[in-house]
């Protein structure tokens, strides 16, 4: 959406940028790198002092390494900018608990069990959801799927509902749609 969709004058206050990139490694594993950046367009008076306009409030990165089954084999978090120096970055080692977690059904629930609330960093944990989606997009079509295994994406959105026309046409084996 661009600013031409409104005639009301607006003042930019805050920008959150989330970036995630997927990589195939030379050892056959997959890296998903995520970054979260929060910036105020005006000076911000934080409890810990003045943060000038344009200086990051949060700048955090997270890398998860996956095998072909989408199991996390390594995780590393880094906090570069934060509102509470000396405290915010102390939580990053807990993200190593992601080792062994599979991205797929139940992933969000498992992340919540491990890292929700005071067990993790809200920003890094939020980033994980986006990174999981990027992992699917990165590995889609590059990791062979057994022909008798139901494709993971079915029932993941309205277009891929097992009772819908797309699944009936492209994934007929898994379709529950009644023939017309």
C-alpha cells in the first residue's frame, strides 16, 4: 500500500523491517537467516536514554540451520541493538534449544513452549514464524518428497484446501472434493 491511497497527511513514526533469506549450504544443509530491525523516525526517549531518529531500537539476527527433513540442527541468535543493554542480549543462548525441533505441524506450539514470554525475546521469537515460512519457500521443489507422502502444504491455506478445486486438479490423490 502506498501513500497515494489516502489524502490525509501522515507523519512516519516507526518502521519495523523483517528480512529472511534462505541458503543451500555446500554441506547439503540449509541456512535461514532472519533479521528484525526497529527504527524510530523521530528522537525516542527510552528509559535508558535518548535514541536519535534513525538509530535502531532493536536490531537482532537469528540463523537456523536445517536438514532436508526441516529439522533444526543448529540455531544462533545475536542482539546488536536493544533498549536494555546488558539484559536483552543475555537471552540469546536459549535459542539453541531449537536444535531438534522440526518445522512443520506443531512448530509454533513448540516455539511457544520453549521461548514464549520471559523464556525468550519477543522480537526473536516473532522472527521465527517468518523464518519458518521462508524455510518452506527455500526448500520447496528442491527436497524430494516421497510420492506416497501427503504434501505438507495441503490445508495450509484456502487455495490448497483438500476439498477445493486446486487440490482436486493438482493433487487428486489427496482431494476430498466430490466429483462434479
